[in-house]
């Protein structure tokens, strides 16, 4: 759920349009911790920060990096069309960075992949702003969390539509992956002066910049900042007036005409002060400001809401709510967009409507009457089959807070959900408009040695995927029978690779097996009682005869492991297996299993098929649940221990002893691929550190030396969960990210 990592000297990268990069070393590093999906609790950061460690320059090899196609897979929190450039738009996500839309190619380009390991927090995009008068200028407000362990936010500013960036560090924290992340843009270019920007924060009031985002200072704003509140939920220009939403009660909407002095908007509707202004959109043709409200900022927990229209010329308010929540139909209102070409045309979305699911309401008469678009919608998800959710019909949407209307095409409407971005060109036929945008949090990766799929993946929220292609969304979609939310385990029998098992959070069982390499699945006939509340990782013996399942509750509580020798039909507790440990099967000897006790810093070994375990090497690094062992393919007892900032260790005697490698000082995730030509040992890949920063490395000489294979333009924030090479293609590597999906690279 959460990925703590150790802070080292931070590198900010200014990418060039050609993809090259220049690294600028900065002092300081944010506190380390992360939470990847809605509601995930951050894990405690390691107790001691590692000092910067200089090392000899490591060799580097140019790689071509691409993103494995799935199709969205995360919460789209905002979409912003440029008002003066046809076909130009930007999207933001809660943990996956920002993107630029190219209408000519119908693709998104990632703009923040240069953000590095120590700045993982900045892959959460709180807000996007464009300059209507300067189309090449774009601004991003970055920062995923406001908790004490998170680093401060930052503002990126670009004069070439995000091809290159300049960065300004803030002294406050932003919360792009917290409640309220789907509210309006909190960043705005002043309609009075393009050099002036405003940034609304959650806990620190209003910030103002007079130099196009280079420097920031506190600005006067009437409500007092609330350390535990939502603060400013939106900033929007209505002509030359700026409106700000306030999410902590009191006067819910404020405005300024001179950019300095703010006042509560007069005559706000009764009851609106008890609700949060979620988003607002201004119709310049009718001088009407439309505001959506809900009883919480969302996307969670909304049960009530409304839509109001303000005539900015007269100050008159009108309630134009399409349908009132109530009678068991609980929801709030989220997105709002107006048609720049047709006066009085406005679209709003419901949000958090889990019964009849959310919809969009469209009005062509200023909100006097509305039509729901859901009922007539024809959803085409052939390009992203996982949206069928294991075989059921795709839903119109949920968690809809991002809604945008193309200012140059009245029928080009898009809306974001918790999994994708739907678009239409005729208001009837809808399809994911998502090429190039991937936001999954990746938990497990397996590249099978045989079969048609080059990759299997276990993901947060959308379970396990069978990647029959890397350039198209998996044709089978989410693995069914049972359908999982988040995957917690994925394992393949090394000597019988057609046999694969998986575990996770499911509605109809928490474990399943496949006899065809992951194409189709069947649930375990039985499971331990603890599996429904604490499913954890699983291992399968090399011959597929024995399963070893570990259990960890979401709050970190560890439970005894269980073993099955009949394909999951029955299970028995293994009292000698360390509670909560990640089980690892020996890839050559079916009798051997291993487990690493991260509390005690010891390896436990089994030579009887996982029935009993005895302690092996001890005195190893302890205190972090993400220390882990990996077994080299095709060998018995050849184990590697990644102990994060404590370094990398290897055992060739089945865990009886370990030797620390001196070639690197940090190791976070490790895997194996096809050996180099002329070499007998598999290529070793890792997310680790040989210098004073964390990168992606390959070793073709059993870890004696390392070659850096990513570059400063390809860092993707936090990448310490999973990595594996391809056993059939030397040099190919698959890398799991925490918000940018699966990245795969080949030598250029």
C-alpha cells in the first residue's frame, strides 16, 4: 500500500524537447513515505536517513523506454482545454503526473517522467494552469501529500508546453492524492496580468507570484487557514474577476476584482455555506458562473450536493440542481463545464453515486432543464477491455469530478473516472480517450520463460493482467474468476511455467490458479479464514505442487502463513514460517522455500516443501517490511537480498550465509533476465544506487559492476516495488512504478 524510501541528494531535471536532460543538484531532500491509492495509509519512514554517498561514475547505456499499454488505470482528477489553441489540452492525475493532449494524433504525452526518486511526492498534480494570452505557457502545482512525512510542494513552469521545465520549490505542502483532489484547479493565471499567478493551498491560505511562478509569497485572503481543512478548493476567472472556493465552512465563495482585496460573494444561497464548492465554470456568453457543491470535497463520502448559477452582472443566484440526492440515492455534484461556442450550454456530473452509478447532466438553457447523458450512451471499450471488469458490462462512470468541453468542438466532451477518461464527439458514442496515459501502481511483474505473453502483472486497484502485447491493452482485460481489486501476490512455477497463482482483494475469493500461463483462472476451492481480510503474497514450488501463502493486514498486522499441497483445496498453518514474510520458492529444487524475517533480520529455510522452516543466516538488516529476497533462476540456493539503503547481499548456499556486495550501496528491487551473449549467469536488474542517487541498473557480471540504463528524463518517481528482466530477450527490462504504470526498456 505504501512505499517508504530513503531520501538522498535530490536531483531536479530540466528535460529538453528532444528527451535529453540536464541534472541540477539541489540541497535537501523531502521526508520519505508514500501512499499510492485512495485511502491508503502511509507507512512509517525509515528511522535514519542515509548520508549522501559519492561514488565513481557508473557506466551508462542508452535505452529506449516505453510504457506498456493498459489504458488509463487511475483517477483522472482534472482536464483543462486551452481556450485559445485548438486541440491542446492538459490532464492531471493524483499520483501519475501530468499529460499534454495532441488532438491530431489522439494521444497523451507524459510531462513529468523526469521527476526522480527523492521527489516521488511531486508526481501528484494538485493543479494545472494555462495562460490564455500566451499559449505556450503552462504551470503545474505538484505535491501528493500534506502529512508531516511528505516533502513540500513545488511549481513547475514551462514556456514550451511542457517540453522543458523550470522549478520553484514551495515552503508548503500540497495534497494531490488526498480527499479533495478532484476539486477545481487551485492554480490560476490572473486575468489582469499574465505575470501574476495565484495558488490556493489546503492548509496555508492563498499564495501569489508576481514573476510567473518563480517566487511565491502569502497573499491576503479572508478565511483563516485551517491545518486540518480543505482550504481553497478552486480558482476560476470570470472576466476580470477571480473567484475562489473555500472548503472549510463559512462563506463558501470569495472574489476579487483587483487581485488584492477579497470579499465573500454576496447573497450566497442558504445552505451553501454547509457545503463545499467543488468546481466552477464561467460562461462568458451569458456572464453566468456555475458552481457545483457537495457535502464533502470528494471523491469519497459525498451524499448530498447541488448546482447553483450566479449571474455575475446582477449578483442573482439561482438553484439549477438537475436532480436532488435523496431517497436512498446519495451522491454529490462534481465536474462542471460550459460550451464556449453556444451560450447557455453547461454540463455537470454527479459524483460518488454507487447505486445507479454516476452520470452527466447537460443543459442548453442555462440550467432550467437537464438531460442525463448516461441512458443514451453507447460505451465502446474495445481498446481497453479491462473496463469490462471481468466480463460485466462497462459502467458509465464513477468518481466523476473532471469534466471538460472542447472550446472548438461543442460535441467533444470528456470526463474522468476512477479508472479512465471517456470522450465523445457526438454525445452518444463514448470511448476511452486515453492513449499514452497510464497511472497504475504496479505490485508484481513476471516475465514467463515460455508462452505467448511476454509479461504478467499484478496491479493496485485492477488486479492481474495477461499482457499478450506490450503495445495494446491486454485483450483479456482484468483476470476474472474471481475479479480482484488490488493484487497482493503473483507467482509462477519455475519448472512448470504454465502454472501460475495469484492473490488479492476480491469479492468472491482471494486466490486463484491458472494452468495456461495466466490466460484463464479458477478460484482456489478453499482458503484460510484470514485470507478475506489480510490477503498477502504467495509462492509456488518449482514443480507447482506446493503453495505457500502469507497474510498481512492492511494496517501492517502480520499473521501465520499457510500451505497447500492440493492446488488450494485445503490449507494447513505453517507455524515455523515467519509471520507476514514474503515467501520465495527455489526455482530449481521443489523442496525448498525461503522467507525473510524483516523484524529479526534473518532468513528462514525449508527443505521439506514448506512444511517446516529453520533459521539460516541472521544479523542481517532488519526493521523494514520492504527488505526482500529474490532467487536467481535455474539455480538452487542462489539468493539475493535487497536491503534498501543497507545495500545488496548474496547467498550461494541457500541462505546459510550472505556476503555484502561492494559494487553498490543501495538496493530496493531486484530481478533477473536473459544472460548476456557469452555469459552463463542471468542478467541482474535493480532499482538501486551506485552513486549518490537512485537509478535503474543492469549487471552482466553477477553484480561485480553495474550499468545505469535509465536516464534523467526517465525516472518516474518511486520505482522500488518490482523489476524483472525478460528471460527471452537480453537487455529487456520491465519496471513497476507507483503511478506511471509499467515501463519497459530495451538497449537503444
